[in-house]
C-alpha cells in the first residue's frame, strides 16, 4: 500500500535536494523555510548538517526572546522506515549538554566541531544570548519516518515532553497546508458599524472593517487551525509581539485602542456581500494575522465588546493566482 504521507513529504522536499546536500539536510531546509518561516538565505545559513556537527543539523537564535533553538533532521529512504528512540535520546542529551548546561556553548566550541558550527554560533550570536540569565532553549526534531513504540514512549516521559517532535504525520499535515488548498466552505458574518468597499483591478473587491474580536475567535476552523490552511507557519513559537498582544488583552482599559496598536487580519473569501451592518462571506481563510488570532483565541475569556480588529477581506475567484500572491 502506498504511503501518501511519505510521498507528500518527499514531493515537497525534492526541490531542495541538490548536489552536495543530503536528503536529511534538504528536509531540514524545507522545514526552516516553510514551517519555521525563515528567509531562504537565513534558512540556508542556519544549516550545519556536516561531519562533526555534534548532532546539530540547524541552529537558530532569537535575541528578542533570548531563545536558543537546536534542531535535528533524520530522513528515511523507505516509506516503511521507522524511527526508534536512540537518536532522539542522543539529541536530547546534546541539547542539554551544550545549550542548557552552564558554559555549554564554550564546551561545544572546545570539542573540535565543524567549521560550519563555529561560524554559525558566531553568526547567530549564541554566546551573547546565553550570557545573561534567564534564557530559554527549544529542541526540534524533524523526521519523515514513522515513530516506533519506544520513540512514542520516550516522548511521553518528562524528558521527552520538552522535545518538539515533527514526525511523518505532523510533517505531512504541514506539507499539505503549504500547498494551495481550498478555502473553508463556510458562511461567515462580520458585524461592523462601517464597511469600506473598494474595487481593484479585474473586478477584485476589497473590504475594510472593524470586527469585534469576540466574533473573530468564533470563526470556524480557529480551534483546529483549518481556517489558516493558506498559512502553514501558524503558531510555532511565541514571539515578543504575541506576548505584547496578550498583555494588551489583559488590560481592558486599552481594548478600544486595539486597532491603533495592531495591523489587523487579512481574510480571503470567494464571495462577499453587504447586508446592513453585516458583511457576509462565502468561504473563508485567514492568511495574515494567524498568530495574533490564536493569541486572541487563547485569551477569549478576557475579550470585551470594545476590542475590535481591523479586517481586510479580499474576494478571490477559485482559480486565480491572486490567492498565492496575497498569501
């Protein structure tokens, strides 16, 4: 029986397989660009899948969040390939030794790593990130393999729960969203006191309106992320912006000023028409502001009617390339 998940992942990463680059590195590069949302140049420079890489295939630093992210990629050459717990344990140990332990970065540099690792540590500025406490560490494991029972058991342990695992089913789900899918086939009403309608080139209509956050968090597909199918990047990591949004939500006195702080959301629909103070949408996908909407959803119990969001609704035809351009 054909393994559709495996075939989908292989199809997505094949354009990253070039001479001198392993399938494992290609898989990591695809992940960095399409899932982790790095610029192609930054993604390429974050790779360190070489001899003497010390079990680290990619390294990312976030100075705003004071966060170090270590990643490893394992590629199965057969669709029936499974992945045990040995390599995963080794990677967890590597992250703990070099990134979590005091002086770990220095120990890594003294361990005769590859020149690529040394250059990457300098480029990312990891030593500067960890020199002031506190800082956080994330570990990401990417594989197109199916996890064996012992790997699943490890992930259930206290040690394993700290690892962000992207194995075959999760990778395939992300890969399917990175392609251009259909919008959710749902009818949605947005309520607004004022609706601005503009007609652009080729009859494309764009609407601008302030929508209550209480309505937005009830959109179909927010809870299971399906309304974000055109934006694979989703809520992979907390950012300073998201933290600031959460603080604003907690301060009800600033709710009426939210449109002044936030750039708003972009929504695609196949058809929109106005009915008094409502804009009715047939088909919907949120393509910009996904992480903000998920932050609002997480704080939905603290929303008030005064908190409104600027929403830009773009009416697109089903077979238009405009969907890709907007996304």
